[in-house]
C-alpha cells in the first residue's frame, strides 16, 4: 500500500465507490458533511490506469497521466440552428413535469410541442422571439422505452401550412442507475433427481439499468417462494464482482446436499440479497419460482464424525478477509487442525469497533491450544477465490491478532 489518494466532491451523506479498472480494486466511502470525499492508502497508480467513481446514479472516470497520453477532450459546440433542451433529461416511470426550452427558432410561426407523438403544447399565437420556455406535464413515461420530445414550427395554426422548423431530444426513463433482475433460472441437473444428491441450477443475472455496477454484490438461492434474507437460510450463494450496464452473466448454483424428501421443491434466486446496490427498482430482484420434482429415494448419508475437542481454556484468532486488497464480508472461513479435521467454520462480517468505526471482513474463532490452517474461500459467479494462512502454537487464553486471509483466484 502507498500514500496515493483520490479526492472529490459529491452530495453529503451519499456513498461513493472507487474502482480501478485494470486491477479490480474497489473502495467505498461516505461523503463528508462539507461535500468532500477521500480514498486514502491506495496502491501506487500507473500511467494509463482508468479510475471510476460512482454513486447515487452518477459516474465519472479519469485516466491516470503518464504512459499513454490522455487526449484533451474537445468541448462540444452548441448547435448553430434551432434546437430544444429539456429539464430534467431523465426520470422515473409515471407522470413527469418537464421544462422545454427552445433556442434559435424562426419567429412569426406557430409552435407545437409533442411527447412520443402526443401534442402537449399548441401555441395560440405566433412566437415573437427566437427562444421559448414551456413547462409541460407528461401523463405517463414507461421505463426502458425510448421516449422523445419534439418541437415544430408551422406557418399556420394547428400544425397546418408549411413546417419551417423541427427539433427533437430524447427523454430517458429511468435515470441511468443500475437495475438487477434474474433473467432466467433453470434446472441444470438431468432427471431423475434423487434425495441427498447435489442438484445444479443454471442462473442468469442482468443489469438492465443504465449505469454500471462497479462493486461486489451477492446472489442467493432459496427453497422458498418469497424468501426473507434476515430470517431464511439460503441453500447456496455466490458473489458477483460488478456488472456493466446492459450486461448479463451466466453461472451455476446448486443445492450441495440435495433434498431429504421426494416430491416437489420450489426454488427462487434473489439478486443483490443484502441491498448493497442502489437500483432503479428494489422489487424486481427475485426470480420467478422454479418447481422441480425429486422422484428417487436414496439412503440417508452417514453423518461426518465430530472431532473431539480437548476441554479447557481456549485461545482466539482474529483477522480480516481481503478480496482484491479490499476487506470483504461474507467470506467462508474454515479452521483445520494438523490432521485435516474441520474444527471451526463461519463467515467474515462487518464489525463495529469501540471507537464507532466499522471494519469489513472481520472474523474471530475460539479454538483449543494447538496448530491450525485457516482457509478463506468465496465463490464468485465464474471463479473461486481462496486464501490460507497457518497459526502455530496457539495458547490458552491467547488472542492472536492479524490472522488475515488474502484471497486470490484459483481457477
């Protein structure tokens, strides 16, 4: 890590995310009350690296100077003929109030303003100046449909005579923010299906919104029609490390131990399980239910023996789990003894410190005295990331700090 910092300004209280495209590094922070934000302790940046800062529906990027020269952008010239602008240029679905402004229009003509071909303004008299301002009410804008404002000038009233001017401009609905949906959920295992056998599912998740998702989010598979992540345990989960606007990703999820009973089972998949992504809609993240039928009854598997734990005072290990050099929650953490027995397992999580600060990727495990191998693993959509470290000679009542896990891709 170095002393590199990235600073900027944004709306106070909003969360902004920094992403370095070439390395995959991601950091998030909250904008201060004075409207400033700062990402500190970044690795040294190299010329040509692209930095993206995104938050609350906006996104800006820059290229680090050095290396390949970054061309100086050419300002976009104002139109020289007649044109119109609208404010706002985007909005949610439903009724809208829009201000339409015209510039450089031929005077002495009648004006009409349309939204998707429906006339909203029909001037009763000829326009006497080359500019105009109208506030119009759009009765219903539909999401993810191409909308258009149009202005026309005619020599006669009611759009008759000769049309002497026409200008259009698009209206975007919704504003460019992410919007995740589970596009498909299908059975990938070949029937007949048996109890206690692993069952695979093919899943596709799409960001149908107008802005990239630069940060990690989770996708969970449930055996329930309407799951509640706070009370229902998922049968499988994976992480997706960002998804560009309009992009989709295919991956496989599964029920590792299968189902204990024959008959029908209803499966759903929930994208952005923990609402980490600010989306256009938070109500369309759940897939349609998929009903599968298990027909074969298999023997109940023998339970895995539980290792005997030596009684007495224990020690504790504490660490953070890192993915792309960033502390990451919900990483699986496993602790094995010297003969490979699983002694402890759990997840890393957010932890509030006595100072009030919150750190991500925190885990702690109480263990008998001894030597251990600690493994962290997280399954991304199409990859597995793993890291491990060794703990030697843990003592009773000892608290071993900084048993950190740095995860790298293994497939």
